[in-house]
C-alpha cells in the first residue's frame, strides 16, 4: 500500500514540476529577457533545465515504485529529487528574480541532493531482484 501512495505522490509531483517548468521556462524566455543580466538569465535557464530533467526522472521513479514495489531506496531517491529541484532550481529562480544573495549557497545543496537521488537510484537498481 505504501508503495502505491508514494508512486501516486511522485507522479503528481512530476506532473506539477513538469507543468511549472514549462511555465517558468516561458517566463524566462519572454518575460525576463532584457530585464535581468545575461548571467542571471543563464542561471534561470539552468534552473529550468534541471527542473524539467528531474521532473521526468521523478516520473520514472514513480513508475519503478509501481512496478518494483515501495522499496525504501526508490522512495528516498524520489525525495532527494524533489528536494533537490526545490533547492537547486528554486534558489536559481529566486536569485535571478532579485532574491537575497544568501540563497547562493542553497544551490549546491540542491545539486548535492540531486546527486544523492541518482546514487540512491543506482543502489535500487543494483539491489533489484524480483
């Protein structure tokens, strides 16, 4: 049962991150050009790219949980991806939109969480057996 709940949660979050990634990408492409520096716009674009990539990855994790069951390693992997997107992409968006500079150190924390998600996913794959 827990696996089905987590699969559904991650599927919903993947859809939310995917939809918001498209919307934020459009904002960056059409609403920020000429209003922020080129380096801030590039940081913003990086946030969108990583969010979209990890939204799709989270979709994959949801499908794996559905097929492999609610393994702890998959559940943790999904959580790392969720919080990694929030910290990494969220801090880049905030910085590009004029947020406080103290958010700068939050970005690598998000990146580290994403890496942890990938390593935990690797762990799940290595230890998978029917």
